[in-house]
């Protein structure tokens, strides 16, 4: 049985920039640090479900529109 690496890509940076928000501003609105936003945008940190839902609400999109699950073949 082979196992595939699951990759989660996100559109946080695109959505944030389209709304002219800095990482710090978005972090403040969501109750997290600028560093957390940076880590999410760069794929170093996956947000908790409550944070992902808060992001979706902030951007008026679904969680699935922000976070796309793929596998190592999609990279």
C-alpha cells in the first residue's frame, strides 16, 4: 500500500491583497499575529478549523475557496 503526501494550498495572500489588507491588519481582525498570517500564506502552518472559518467569513467565501487539498502529484 502506498501513501501519498497530502498538500494543502491556499489563496489567503491573493484574497488579502485584493482587499488591500496588510498581514498585520488581517491578523488583528482575526485575533492572530502577523507572523501567523505569514506562516499560513507560505504553507508553513495550517490554521485551526475555527480560524479557517473566520477567514472564510472575513473574505465572504467558503473555506474550500481558500484552502485547496491536493496531493504530491499536484505540486
